[in-house]
């Protein structure tokens, strides 16, 4: 019986707990709550860009990466002051 697995014991492990948790259902519930969560401001914009990047094609991802890198370079560039 130790090496055999049945359909209802797929995710059950030995435990001394008297309570049984359905972790798959809990994970599905958490994902649904995250999806339905209403964000505002920068968090909403960041989530939108993450969704576009995740669902986008390879061409879309390359364009977003190029845009990010070029804006990062422009923001981090500081002209050096020289003393003459």
C-alpha cells in the first residue's frame, strides 16, 4: 500500500493535525482575489504594464524592454561639470 497512490490521496501527506486544508482551492481563491483587486495610482499602472508584458508577443516585449532601457539611460544620465 505504501507505493500505491489512489485518486483521493494525491495531495495528502501524513500529519498529526485534525484539520485538513485544500491548498489548491486556497491558491485558486487567492489568485481570483488578486485578479479582482482594485488598485489606484502607480500600482494600477504597474499592474497594467505587467499584464501587457505577460500577455504580449515577443515583439511587444522587445519594444517594452527597449523603451524601459532607453528611458532608464536618459534618467540616469547626468552631465559632468568641468572646471575651466
